[in-house]
C-alpha cells in the first residue's frame, strides 16, 4: 500500500489527486491489487470530511475513528464502490450517501468489530483529527453541512499542496512562505512595497510573481474540483466551486 496518496498520481505527474472516477471504479475491483491501492488513496484523501461528519453526528473521538475506519473497510469488503454512479456527477454526493447508508445499517456492528480487535484498512490519528476537526463540533449546522465544509477545505488544501510542490521547483521557492499570504489576504499587513524591500526585489517583479501564483492556484483548484466530477464542463466546475464557497461562507 502506498504511504502517500501522491504515490498514485493523476495525469499531472506528482500531483495530489482528489479523485478521478476511473480511480473510483478501479477501487471497486476489490480483488485487484490496483483496486486496493486505489482504495488506499481514496481513504487517505477522503477520511477528513467523513470523520467530520461522523464526529458531528454525535460520536466521541474514539468512536468516530472506529466508524471512519469501518466505513472505508466496508467499501473494500463489499465492493460498494462498484455502485458509484458516474452519471450523478459528483463523488462528494456519492460518498455522503454511502456514509449515511453505513450509519443506518452498520455503525453498531463496525464499532463492535473494531473494539473486538478487527482489522482496519488504514490508521487514523485521533489527536490530529480532533485538533483539526474538533472545532467544527461547535458549529450549530448539520453534519451534512459540516461534511461539505470539510470537503471544500480538503480541496483547497490539495490545491495548495500542489502549488507548494511547484513553487519548490521554481526560482521563487525561497519566497513562497512570504508570497503565500497574498493568495487570499492581500498580504495582511504587508504591502507589495514592504515585501519588495524585505526580499530585495523590485516591486513590479513582486506583483507579477504573486499574480502568476494566484492564477496558478486558481487553475489547480479548478483541476481538483474537476477531478471529482464526471466529464465536467467549465460551467459545471464553476457551479461546483460557487457551491463549495457558499457552503464555506455559510
């Protein structure tokens, strides 16, 4: 099993894929070693929103860990991914429906199996998960909304990870930590002029570099979103991005 989801990259080579439906369908072939590797990638990419959903549905941290592990193990054991309907377009919706089905039929059995020493497909760091997703419990919104917020955040994190990888190979590699705040916050309290003086670069060069970085980040985010849709059009990607940002802002 690959330790890093990037071990099975998408067509961009070295990218951090969200999911291609071909990967989803490959994961449905549970007797195939490639299918098992694909599921391992899916588990590592998608456990955060699933954990957030399970946790916000009223389970404590340990139970949420057991149930999240049990859910993904169930996908492999029963080949539930073969039921993924590409015509529905969004893997986000398929996974949430699967979690709800699992909740209605399997949680008690899965909890008992895990506490009885049953095997799990992958490990989940509860302390790290709680530090990152525990604050969402204070959100008065539904588990479904919390799930979708965490899904959107995961896509942003994947796009940012890919951008950081690319920047590490560029001439501005050492400047990325200082450029990064300009992705969304216009640099906070730092102006282009101040940053230019700090880095010993011309202000026009700073503006051009940050503009290109923002444009590349937007393109990477579109790719991440597109990978969760089946044969997406530009309009469908735009709609999904607008929806996810509206969820994050709600």
